[in-house]
C-alpha cells in the first residue's frame, strides 16, 4: 500500500494562531477500501466526513494536511479516529492509551506555551472551554 505522508502530522502553529487537532472518535472507523482508489485521511480532526478529509483544514488547521494513500487490494480497515496513531491512517490502539504528559522545562515545571498559543486557550480554559472548536464523536462507521 502506497502512503504519502503529509508534511505535518503533529500539532503546529499557523499564521492565524494555534492549530488544534481534534479527536473525532474514541474508536476507529471501520471502512471498506477499494484497490487503486486514492483516499485522503483527515489528520486534523476537523472534517465532517470522518475519517476522510473534506478540506476543513484549509481554514481551521492550515498547518496540517491530509494523509493520502492508495490500497493495493480491496480490504476492510480500521482507520484512526483519535488522531494519535503512530501508524497513520490505520488504528494502532492509541485511543486506549493515556495521552502523553505535557512538556516540562529543565526545572521540571510545565513548559510555557509559545506566545501565540497561550492567550486564547488559557482564556477559554478559564471560562470552562478548551479554546478550540467542539467536535462530536461519530463512532464507528
């Protein structure tokens, strides 16, 4: 199976501020893949057509691109919905593991966020939100 990896599979800061990747589902999406057809797996989590890209990243996550892949054979696959897989676009069970701890500075204290990302999420957290668009889990298709 040919996989073309996007330039950014990790959260990145864009020109308009902090890019946030959303976990769309707590479980993988079970899909039927057709041999020779090219698919674009959503790497940002903002697509309304999960697990596939609908172009939402152009406005909501400009630093993240979809992962394009073409299966060699017809097959049923479990595509990642949590966006934490180490083998995109396929689920590797990352949704069952705890998220990594926040980065720490040399003194052991939590590392400061870059200036662009620190204000909006902090203000939203104080108001009870996470600073990013809300997503609903759609579950397994």
